[in-house]
């Protein structure tokens, strides 16, 4: 991490688009207060954006959903855009993604609409400036917490964004993601699920269907959760005492259609659960547009933990 110095307003929002939120790694240690996690819906792409700009783990960047955002730089900035292909352009010329680039003073950075995936991540060397609320700047609109103003408000036209000044030499650090690290959002998603919770109480037919069906992403999907459409899953448990809900938890309400809970989920729930998606699979699901297909694959905790450790190991050096 380069030494940060002063912060100054240096990005103007000339068009806000439908949803652009500031997200650091999330808000933890407060769920007993009923406050949810927040943080990047696609942790994988968010982390890569920070790595490519030399920022440590936890640095806040912009999560841009559906596109439509337009920004003007007030000074030269080193940036990286990862995640979905939202047709990003600089001065109406296509922007290369998953690599560090220079955004020059006065240039307009614009995001159009999804070509592949749903959410893009914009990281700036030094990181965006915001005051933490309950230990995090993660923007959760439902709870009115975090973001640039601390009140959980999405970006609006006319906003002025500040960035920490940081020195980053040309070519320093990793400047481009290797090809094998870049996900292909055009392909159907195969998601790892850790069986658990009430899975033994589902009927045999339901368990077969759960893991042998290509589910469809419903249009009822947001940062709270994603509903899946497919065969009806039946559980022998009709009611439960509400219990804590983790990221990726797969709840099955009475209509038998699973709901995968994401970053802005409620903190407790009383529907039976098949188990939980791995963190990286939850990230992949967050990039699925309504109508896309996904498949659930049962995985053991040891395999999933090793995959996550390998992912985090890449960021350990820059996190210090």
C-alpha cells in the first residue's frame, strides 16, 4: 500500500444511473443489533479491483449495477474496472477491464448497460473517502447506513467524490489480471453449496431436484437475495424458531422456491435452509441477470475452505 496523504474532491457525478453504491468489505460485529453486513455483492471482482490499484483489502470502491453511471475526473487517477461488462468507455472509447489504466483529468468515464454480468467495480488508487458508520462505509440503502454521506444514499447526479492521494509508480504491483482469473459471466453459473441446517428434513425427491435442476434466476433479485425458479422443494418442517442467517444461506419458503440470501439480507429468518453457498459462489450468483440459469452442486466444507484460502492468499501481501 502506498502512503496516503490528503483527500480532495476529484470526481464529479454527471449522471447517476440506477444504482451505484460505495462498498468496502462489509460491516461486521453488529448483527446482534439487527444491522446487516453490506459490502460487495461480488467479493471476487471487488477484491481484484483493489489489487490492481494497489489498495489493501477492505478499501472501498464503487459497485455499479446495471450501468448508466457517468463520471468526470478532476485530476489524473489510476483506476481499475472489474466485474461485469457494462460497456464502460473513456471519452466514448472502450475501456479495457481487469487491468490498471489512467483516467486523465477532464475525461468522462461512462457505463452503458450490461453486456455480460450485472455489477461492475471501480477502484481508484488510494481509495474513496467516506466516514465509517459502525466501523464501515458499506452503503446499505434499506438501513440508511454508510456511503459517502453516511446515510445509505446511492450516488446522485452532481455528487462530488473525494479520493485519497496516493503515490503509485507506473508498472508497480500487479497491473493486469491473468486471463485465467477473469470470470466468464456469459456461461451458466455452477454454484457450490455446503449442505447443512435443515437439509435432512427435505424429501428425497426435493433433494434430487435441488441438485439436478437448472434453476432460473427470477426477476425478484436484489442485494438482499435472489429467488430461484424451478421445481417445488418440500420440507417436512413447517415452522422454525428464527435463527441467524449467513451470506449465501439458501432458504426455502412455503412456496418451495429457494431464496439465496446476499449481503443486504435480514439478520434472522425462520424458513428451513438447504445450506449455504460458498462466498465465491455467492459472488458469482450476484452477477446473474434475471432469466439466467444456475445449478447447485453439493461441496464439503474442507474443499470450499481451501478454495477460499487460496483466493485470499493472493491479497495478503498488499493487505499489510
